[in-house]
C-alpha cells in the first residue's frame, strides 16, 4: 500500500469531480491513495453524505488507485487542513466555484481554506487534466524570500511528469531589485538544471504582473501555475493582496498549485521525497 496520499474535498459538484480526476491522474504517476473528503456540519448528515461519497468513489473507480471516502463533522475552513495533517497528505486537490458554492468555496474563501493548511493545494476550476498530467508548469518568481520554497515542490512534480518549467519574473527598473531578479533567475536555472528539468525564463512588466503570468500560461498552454500564498505577509514584490485570488480563479481556468510559506530553512518542503 502506498504511503503517499492526496485529499480531495468533495461537495458533489462537477468541479469537485474535476478536482478528483486531477488527483487520480497524479496519483497514477506517483502511486498515491486518494481520500475523498466531505465535511458536514451535523452528525445527522453523516449517513446521507457517506452514501453519496460511496457513489462518487464507485463512479471514479480506477485501476490500481485506492479511493477512500471519508465524512467529517466540522467546517471546511479548519477540517480540510486538519484532516490533511492527520493523514500526512502530500497534496490537496480542491475545486473552486467562481463566486459561490459549497459553504462558498469562492476565490476568497478558498484562500481561507488554503491558509489554514500546511499542505500544498492544487486549485482546479473546470479544466480537465491531460492524460500526461502537467506537461508545462508556469512559475512566477517575485522578490519574497519564501518564493524559492515552491521550487522544490515544482521540481519534484516536474520530475514525475517530465514537465517543462517556465519561470516568469517582474522586469524591475530599480537597479537593486533588477539584480535580485537576475539572481533569482540564475538560481532557478541552476536548480532545475541540476535536476535535469527543462526551464525557460521570461521577464514581464512588473505592473499588471498577475495578468502577465496568466498570459504566459496561455501562450505556453500550461497545465499548472505554481504560486506562493503570501496572504500572511504582503509587503514586497509585484504581488498584490488580490493576486492569489486572481490566480486561483484565472479566466483561462488553468489549475493553480498554491504553497504556503513555511518558516524553515529553504528546501525543507520537498514534496514526494
């Protein structure tokens, strides 16, 4: 039995099914089991939720992938993260519904769920996953020191999926910031080269940087955009406070990998180690 596990919060919607498909495709590549989690607010709702989850698991049954339905009493804001921590999950795949949905997992609420968890999220809209998984991953690098933490996670995913990585950085005019950007690009190149991962680097205008990121993702036909959740510390670099929300609900519906910064030396957050 695999020791790797993924979690899919499921609210019986199409977008949750889409997130589950992403999880199953990824699980096939890395050999993980998938927990399908539904959160109810009262004990009396458990039996009905369990019956519905069993149907979901049966509908998505996949060879060699263990799907485990679980119902939990609580709130999505705390219990998704707690459940993930208890099961040492590597990733949480969560569908988001534009502006309303299950206890309103809209952009801002999805961020609240993400911020409560130490586990990285892949936020999925309606875009289905290709059979090869994530061939092209766009990685915006800003000037937060934590932004490099996600490189370890992106690299381990890229190795599994043989993905190409496209780093995009803001084209700063200030000389000091310009040097930091150049250093970040060199660091990334070396980091990915050492791991045998193909990487491209793009400089984009720092004003409207979030839109530039999505533009590049469309251009590269990317399957994933990897961002840090800087909601706890927003004071530096090109990312504004609405940046994360814009990314996870981007119009191109490209799934977004969201990593919470951890207060540890860089490199200790390696997924799929």
